[in-house]
C-alpha cells in the first residue's frame, strides 16, 4: 500500500497542453540551433523561450525578475525540461537570451 504522505500535487492548468505543443513542433531545438547552446548552461535558450511562452500564456503580467516566482509552484522539469528549476529562470538568464536573439535578428 502506498503512503499518501509521499504524494505531491502540482497544478499545471493549461500549461501542460501548451508545453506539449511546443515540444511537438520542436521549438526548443530550433531556437537552440539558431542561438546556440553552451554545454555548461543549466537552461538552454530554447527552454528559456519556452518558459517565456508559458509565462505569457499563464495570464500573468509580471516583470522579468518575477519569473522564478511564477514557476515556483509549477513542475518545471515536466513543463520545460529535465533538470530545470524555477530559480534557473531568472532575469539575468532571460535577458542574456533576449540579447542573443536580438543580435541574430539584426544580422538577418
């Protein structure tokens, strides 16, 4: 018999469907290929963009520094990717990815 005290419930609302669609079209991999992914990064640029999309569709209008707060009660590993924690989605990381994408679009 399982111990019910070991069960953890996390609410993903509609974000699971959105994450599944992003995964099915391969958006994370496409962005990583375009922007580049460094081996030591805890979160790839594609995963950051996926988190931005989930945040934007989570009906939350918060400044970038509030990203970890939005994801703290969400199952980040399930929604964004293996090993991803809410604290990895900080404003510094988001800003670096947006800067990289801005440089690429200026050169196109």
